[in-house]
C-alpha cells in the first residue's frame, strides 16, 4: 500500500490548495496519506518544524514525500543533518530561494543545497514566475541537487492563488 507524506509551506495548504485536493485523491484510491498541519504555520520555527517532520518520518515511514514551498527548505535542512531514513520518491514543488530574506522565515535561511536528498527518485517542479525563486535560482538549485526539473509557465508559486487546486499532473506523478 502506498504511503504518502505531504508537507505544506508557510501558512499551510488547506482547501482549495492542490495538496488538500491531492490528499483526498490519494485516499479515494486507497492510498494512505498523512497531511498534517505543521506547528504554527503562519509564524513557523525551523527547529520545531524539523522536530515535527522527523517524528512524522519515523512514525509514518512514507514511501513518497511531497514538499511544497517552505517544506522543501525543511527537507533540505534535514538532509544536511543526515539523520533521516531514505524514501522511495520525493517531489519538491516551488521551493523558495535558498537565500530568502523574509523576516518571518529568517530562522530557515540561508542554507546550502544538500549533497544527498535521501530519496531514490527526486523530481523538482518550479515556475518561471514564482515570486519566491527566480528562474536562474531554480536552474542553479536543479544543478546543485542533480535532479530532473519541470518548469511551469506562468505557474506563480504553484498554489491555489495561482490556480493550482485540482492538479492532475501531480496525481499522475504520485500513482505512476
């Protein structure tokens, strides 16, 4: 049985965000999904989020992890620590710049791209007009991580504000 852990970004990913939709789609197909609300999502703490995600990984033991936005940065920090068990598949969607300067998120940045992503298969999805990462930064991240990347034209931050509620591509990716 497929076990999918979905990790949201700053502020959460409640309905009508694609992660909320995808959680329902996974459950409808008899997959097991964990889509927890991370601690204090509007004013997150790197240390609290890292501790919470480590516990989720240990307790749930997912096959697939799907990160959106700030969750990618948490994953990178965990990888840099090197204390997590590998997963089969990892989807990194709309990570912000590794040098993000938003005051509310200052505990998360800056950071270096991890050398090891603790996943057998990794796919990166970015947008050519994401307000939190330039196309040049996305290409540099792809090269640093050594992974395949899909760039969505006019995808914004790939969230509900940019039209990503139902997102058939991500459902296909999960069940391939």
